[in-house]
């Protein structure tokens, strides 16, 4: 072959074969859409609105139920119960502020060993459930009171005040009847008009002189 023809053949062959780097290069893969993460539904079955007794050291344990987006129970989910760090609240088993429990086959989990502290008032217990990448939370409200039905206010002194008023009134009535008998009359027409004054802490009675 003529040298000039050979050169043209080699040049054509070189142009027909792409470089190795270009042959191996591939277009970037399209990004895959992120999978949507479902949320867990947490509902309080027990403990919401409960009033704990500080004097007795008793509290209502919290029980919750965890369900998925299809409203089916989620067994094996981790449930974290968290008490306030300060103010009205309580502790778990004598000293812990948090407690983690796994749900049973019915998707339910509850606290144990919850006792109130000495602070009177309303507080919230934060409940967080998690299973894999799914999570959900609620807040359960409770109240600490000195005794059941007192609403956190000590009202023992009130009963003593009314007892004092009753004793003073009874004494004034007896005194009026005695005075009426000494005057030779009956007690039917006797009217006591002397005012009675009662002051909490000290009792002052203004009677006949």
C-alpha cells in the first residue's frame, strides 16, 4: 500500500474508535424519591386529668396505646415517659425522671412506680413513642394536691373556724334563755339582739353586762 494511503487508513481507524474514557463514562443516575415516613398515633388510656395525693404519696399510673397510620396496634414500640425537671411533678421508683417501656401485643405500655413530689399544682408528662423511623408523642396532664378533693389547698383551719362560731352562738342562746327565766317570764318571746363578733385566731364575744 502506498505510504500516503496507509496514513489515511490509520487516521480513519483512529477517528472511528472512541477513547476508552469516553466509552466507559455513563450518565449520572436520576435521584430516587425519598420514602415517606409514617407517624405513630399515641392515645392516653389512663392518667389524663388525674389528681395525685401528696399526703398519701399515691399517683395514678399513665397507660397509653400506640397505633400506626392504618390504626393498627404497634407491638414492640419504645415509649418514653418524661416528668418535669422542676416544680410540681414526681419520680419513678423513688428517683428517676424518665422511664422507657415497650408496648405489648396490643400496642399498650404503662408506667410503674410513679409517686408525686411535695409540690402542689398542675404538671405535664411528655410521652414519646418510636418504632424504627416512625414516632409520635402526646402530653398527659396531672395535678398534685395535699389531699383528695382539696385542689392543692389545705382547708383544715376552716372547720375550726365554723366550730368556734357554733360554740359562741350556742353560748349566746343559753345565756339569753337563762336571763329570761330570771326575769320570771317564758322563753317564747325572748329575742337575743346582742351582736356576736368572731375573729379568726382570737375570739371576742360581746355579751350582756
